């Protein structure tokens, strides 16, 4: 069961980027910039929360190695 949860990790990290790329592809946004454009869709009070959770995930990945 825990192995299944490990396999879901890339899904919640990669899927928003794929969605953002398809949403903003017609605006000339490159693939590596698409994830950042999702923050423009969120209301201001959720932008800070989303940024904080993204940074926590990033720092957590750095400390595990």
C-alpha cells in the first residue's frame, strides 16, 4: 500500500505542469515557465499558500538526500 503512495508522488508534481502547459501554450509560454503561470489563476490569498507548499516540498526533497 505504501508503494502505491510513492508512485503517486510524480503525479501531483508533474500533472499541474502539464495542465499549465496546455492552458498557456497558445500564449507562447515555454514549458519550463508554464507551472509559474498557474499562480496567476489563483486568488491572492491562495497564492501565498500555494507558494509556501511548493517551497516546503522543494526543501523537503533537498533534505532527504
